[in-house]
């Protein structure tokens, strides 16, 4: 098996706060296609990041990122924000955000802001069935 240069180097990470939000478009897709659909996953398993934060972790719009919190780790797709908000990422409420600790069982304050580390990922986005098993 051939190893690539840099395979053993840690990917750059940065610390950010994630703000979760309800997304009416994701909800509509969930009702139309179901929560187990590819369409629902595409709107749910995302994080909107500041371009400066994306540069720090060496990712581009559409790349996969790994997000780590005290309660879990999840892989989602990075979307570049149209506005500057360095140090803050935005994620829709739902299964992928819940892995990080933004579940309805937690106090309201923790659903609004989660302290996490984000970096490049070589893993794929887990299917919602796998996320629910966590």
C-alpha cells in the first residue's frame, strides 16, 4: 500500500462557536422527501463558515470537515458564508448538530452556542441512520 506525503500530519484545526438555527427549507424537504432522503441530508449535514476560518483549516466551499465537541464528532459539508463572522459557524438544527450536543434534551442556552474544533476530514458524511445510532 502506497502512503502519500502528509498522510500522517494532523490536519489544521480551529476553534469556533457553532450557532444552531431552524431551517424552513430543510423542514419542507423532510416533509416532502423524508428525513432519510439524500435531499434532507444535503440541507442538514452542513456548516456555514467564515472565509477566514476556512482558510485557516485549508478547506474550500463544498469540502468535508470534521467537527469535534465535548460530546461527539461528526462530518459535514462546509459552505462558505457570504458575510464575515470569524470564529462563528452556523448549523441547522437536527441530527448532525445533535451529535455535538445541540439536542432538545439540553438546556436552551447550549442549543444556541456550542464550542467546537473544526478541521478538514477524510471521512464521508455519515448517513442519518448512523447518526441516530450514536
